[in-house]
C-alpha cells in the first residue's frame, strides 16, 4: 500500500468517526431537549438550531477537513 493510500484511508476513517460521533451526540441532545422541555415555539427553535448546527459542522468538515 502506498503512502498516499494510507493517508487517504486514515482521513476516511477519521471522517467516518467524526460523522458517527456527531450523529450520536445530535440524537442524544435532541432527545434530551424533546423530553425535558414542554412543547413550545422556543423548543422548536432550539431543535431547528440544533439541526442547523449539525449541518454546519458537516459543511465545514467537507470544505476544510478535520484537524
């Protein structure tokens, strides 16, 4: 295996780990908010902003990569 291929595999595994962890934490926080707060416009806004945050993280990772 070439050095370039090893580096590409490493980046792919790192990206996969990032996305799995992001999904896990997103779901955990979404459930926490849903079960902790009464239904309200504010709760809906919080959940919307949480989804936006997840999408911005993915966009940033796609555009700039991971540390």
